[in-house]
C-alpha cells in the first residue's frame, strides 16, 4: 500500500469535524456531475485581534474516501484563518498532510475547495437554524430549487 493510501486510511479512521454545524455563520455546497460526489461545508467565525477568523469548520460528504479525508484535513487547516486567507488556499494546500493527490483524485481537492469558496462567497446565514436542512441527504430530498450545486470544471 502506498504512503498516500496509508494517510487516507488514517484520516478516515478518525475523521475530524465531520457533521453538520447548527450554529454556522456560512454554509457552502458543491457537487461534481462527473463523479456524483457532493460536499457541504459549514463555517463558524469569531473575532480575533479585530479580524473575523474561522473558529470552526465542519463538513458532510457524499463522496469517495479521498474526498472525506481531504475535507477532514481542510477543516483543521482552516481554524484561525481569515476569510481572505482561506479563500486563497488552493485545492493542493487544502489536502494538508495527505500531500499531493494522485491524478485520479485531484477532483476531491477541487470539491473541498469549491465548497469552501461557496461558503465564503455566500452571505452569512441569517436563516434560523431550525429552517435549515439538518443533513445533506435531507436537503437533496427537498423539492427542486432549494439546493445550490456549483459544478466543478
């Protein structure tokens, strides 16, 4: 088994920050029509030294193991970053300790990057949390027009 596969297995055995965040300030959702993967990312901000920084990030994924591992790594990397710093992170940087993704898995990093940028570019959630779908799967079961899917190039 390759070192990359070992790192993915380690990340999957103890994923960080997986699950919805009921008090999120911003939520981003992205999907890939090519592979069918979808990922949602929640962000919670706090004030630090006069700047708004990411205090917590979490994710939920319908995707392959690599997408889950990258999202887990990314949510840890985002803590303490400003929105501008987070927006500047590339898909390669979001992989963290996993390192460069194999060519067949590059879309997993792009999926995480897309959900992050969708959360950062969207307006902060002013909808009461009880009106938000608690899970990505329940969001997908709503009538059309209620979920925003941003295709990846």
